[in-house]
């Protein structure tokens, strides 16, 4: 044990008070269960003994080739809801909590969603949104990189939060513009994120995880995200182009 | 527990009992329960994945704390903009010439609030040594820093904690100011 003998009476008393205060926190029961479930889930993925490893590798390769082919043909991967949630959590936990909000919705609604074969017309896309948000579709279409089509527009709820989501596609590349209504006190500033750059007085924030690039800004009542599997530079260029018009649009909406 | 026992059972017996210790330290280091829960889950999953490399009968608790700080350091580079330690040290040199006594009547909330104000590097050492009662050598191994650095950060962390608590006392109109203590 550490140097109790070097502490005077007052220091010992403070140490005891400190221990009492910190040790007052109890782990929530659901966390313990969650960890056990995660361990059970990963147990099945523990490595085989060496003598079986070549068979496992061959089987995995076969599954990947055939499974990947089928998934490619279908255009998306059919994962269970639990597996999707697990994937979303594992990826999004690697970015700041305020950045997770948009990323989760992008993965949930774009990555795991089957897209229509043809892009809808502007009128059809607008009909899927409530009247106040319809005006954002032309703004988004104007500023996304060439070749991207607005494939899905919708208002959705995920983990108790409402989103307006425009999902765009260019061949196999995905791009989302996600609007989330702010909850109490939410702001990129309070998360102490540093803007990557400022466009027309609007601070733009940026982060990335795995293949996802996330850029964002905020209006008084909304968090706005552009998330894609484009390069970091292209994703930033997209939000840089879009932010002034979208910010004006939201300013009028929030009056 | 023997090496021959199923790994899941050994893990349950050796690692799971320390969940509370890991959780409360993560909460105090990260300052937010949701983040702490994510990190604690990651710690246990990493521990489970490398449990075959853990030598049964050695200090599992210290091993888990080492994984915890590895995860915290990995995440905090992304989540936070921590001030450099150099700045903290300069701040401390300038402000802690006088080590005030801690006031007598403190609530847990006041102590935790004071603890949370410590720079993260000092807070980590105070938590490991004073709360979790690790030896200096163990704390040095967990944090991957020299033992001398542990001792210096602990000393400064404790002084800064007393200073924060003295602030609380002063807000109640108790005690003297640091300037008075220094005779300025």
C-alpha cells in the first residue's frame, strides 16, 4: 500500500473523506449485464487452436466470398437489429458524443437501409418531409458533389431523438445531410470541440472514424451534419459550400 | 482459480469483482457517466480478448486499471482538448507556494467537485494512490510514467485539492486566503 505513514492526521482525514466520496459511486446494474452480454457475444469469436485455424480461415474466406457476393447483389447487408445496434455503438463511440448524434442516424438510416433503384423526383422527395423542411432539398442538391442523387428524404426518430435526413448516393458512395433538433444545452462549443474552419462566420467542425467523415455546424436550434464516405477534404468542401445557404434557411425557419 | 478452469469462469472470478473500482475511476476521470460506461465496457472487452495472456494469480485489478488508462488516453485525445501538463505545472508553481489546510466540514459533493477541478494527470494519480490505494510503483506501471513523476504529481495534486477545498471554505467565510498564508 502507498505511503500512509508519510501523511499527517489532517491529510489522512482528507484522504478518508476523498475515499468515501469517490467510493459512493456504484456501477449501474445494467452495465454489469451489458458487459457480460458483450463478453458472451465475443466468446464465440475467440480464436481457434492453431490446428483448426487454416480450416477456419478457409471457411471464413468462403463465407466472405459467397456472402459478400450475395450482399453485393442485394445492395446492402442484412444484419439483425441487434448486430446493427452493436455496430453503430462500436463505431460511434469513437467520436465525441455530439458528433455521434449525426453519425448514428447516418449509419442507421443510410448504411443499413435499402435504397430505391431510381432517385425520386423533387416533388416526391419533398412530399416525404413536413412543409418547413422541404426547402432544404434544393439547397442540398445544389451543393453536393456532382453525381450525387437525393435517394431518400424522411423524418425519423432514433434513440428518442427526431431527425430530418436526406440520404444521397453516387454509385457505391453514400452521403447524408442530417438535421437534429438540439436538446437542452447542446452545442459544439460546450463540448470544447475546435472548429476545423469558419465559413461566412459559421464555425465548422470535423471528425472521422473508419470510413465515415463527419462535418457539422449548428444553428440556434439545430445540429447539422454532413456525413459521407468521401475523403475528409471533399466532405469538408461539401459542408463549406452548403453551410451559408443552409444556415440562412434554418435562421428563417427558427424565427 | 486454476489455469485449467474455463476462461469465462476465471474471468468472472478474477476480473468482474473489480468492475465497481474501474467504473468509479472512469467516472471521475472522464467526468461523464455515459462516456465512463462506454469506456468501462471497452476495458472489459479488451481484458476478455487478451485474458489468455493474463497470468492467473497476478494482480488482475492493476492489470484492469492499466487497460482503463490505456483506453482513456486513447479516447481523450479525440474527445477533449486537455491543457498541456507543462501549463498545469507552471500554474501550480505560481499558485501553490502555500498549502492550505482542508476545511473540517465537507460534503461528498464538495469533495468531488474539487477533485474534478484537478488537471486530469494529477487527478489520475490522486485517484490511483489515495482512493484506490495502489503503491507508487503500481501507479507508475498503470500510468506508464516514472515513479518520480507519480510522487511529484501526487504531491501537487493533493496540494491543489486542498487549495480547491479551501476555496469552498472561503466561500463560507471560513479560513484565511492563500495570500495571507504566504504572508503577502
